[in-house]
């Protein structure tokens, strides 16, 4: 063991703790022990593409990309602006989303179904009118599908760009198909089951997308004014640069984001890659609950 190992491991643990406390909350360890340690059947296994994608550090830039895309649908954005409190409780919203993804991907079927039922109940109460007067409801299958396809596309796109070993074409199709399990349980009707179908559904939504003040404000909040201390902003900005570099060209102008292919190729994507690799390094913390749970489960099988 080198002299630097204790220092390196200490830095890794410190970064891992900081990331988990932001993404999963101060009770991150308790949540992880419940999700990963619970006994019972699960929808997915560590060999499945959806498990590999959702466990990877590329989910950090992927999440930013998904939120930027989702904001372009005026009814979906109206629901977020009117009910989520994303500015006043940005980390709380992220932690609830993180717990949902972890529970439905890695947790038991019983826990996943209970959480989905709770979310569906919340969706039934989220209703209102957009600034243009159109009504919206979070339980609307059409809006649920938009949220689903932007997440699936963002998670897959970021993984294929930043993962150590990207999925094969067949595995990518399997990922999209597996993502339908949770989507349909939430109320999405006829979700796309291949990468080609996923991209086509997103294309079909494009006539409904708009550059609204709420969308542009959300983009500024995510990219320019995140609720972070100065010391953490450089790392977050690198992740955000990586997220923006993965946006389709047609999403840039409505959000007032520049389309600079050369700059993003030589700066944005490399920055995103370095930041994602740093997060991945921290996530390999020897004290990681999920790793111990998997090892114990493997030894018992």
C-alpha cells in the first residue's frame, strides 16, 4: 500500500459522502440499506442494461439534460413551476427523484410498487392551468409519456457517451424496453420499446414544444444559478457543460443556449467526461452499501 492510499481513500470517502448527502439526503445510508438490503424479488438484475445505466455516474449529466428537455413542453413545465417548488426545494426534489429511480430499479418489487402507487396518488392531485389558460394534470398519460421519453433518452444518451463500456445496439434496445416496466406502472400508455421508436416519439412531440419564460428561467436556474456553494460550482458546471453538449440542436434556441458544435466537441464533452469520471471514482467508495449488499447476495446464491 502506498503512502498516498489513506489520503486518496479519505478524499474518495469525503467526496462520496458529499455527493450522497446532496443526491439522496442526510439519511442516504439508511435509504440505501433499505433499498439494497431488502430481501425479495426484483424487476431487474445487475446483468440487465437498465441496472448498469441507472447505477452509473453518467446519470448526473443525464439528469440535467432530461430536466432541460422536459422544460420545453409548456404543460409539463407549468406543472413543475406550479407544484414542485424546484427553486425553494431543489435538493429535496432531486432526492425524491433519486429515491424513486433507485427503488424502482434496484429495490424489491414490493417496495417499487408501493412507491409507484404513492406517486400516482400525488399525480392525481397535481392539476392547474398553464399561463396560456390550457389545463394540465400530472396524471395525463400524454405528459407522463413526455417525461418518460426525455428521461430514457437522456439516461441512455449520457451512458453511451460517458460510460466506460457503452451498451451494444441490442442492449440499448433492451434498456428502452426495460424502462417501460416502470413507465407503464406510472400510467404511460404504449411507451416506445426500441431506441428507434424512442427517438421517433420525441420527434413527434416537437410541434408541442415551446420557448416559454418558465422554461428559460428553469434553464438559467439549472445552468447559471444552481443552489450550490462556490467550492462545488466548478464540478457542477463541468457536469452541466457535459449535459448541454448532449442536447439535440433543436432544443438549444428555445432555451437560449448556444449551438457551438466545435467548442462542445473539444471542451464541453471532455469536461463532462472528466466530471463524470470523478463522480464514478467517488462512487467506488469501499464503504458503499450497495456493493456490500450485492457481494453478500452473490455469496448467498
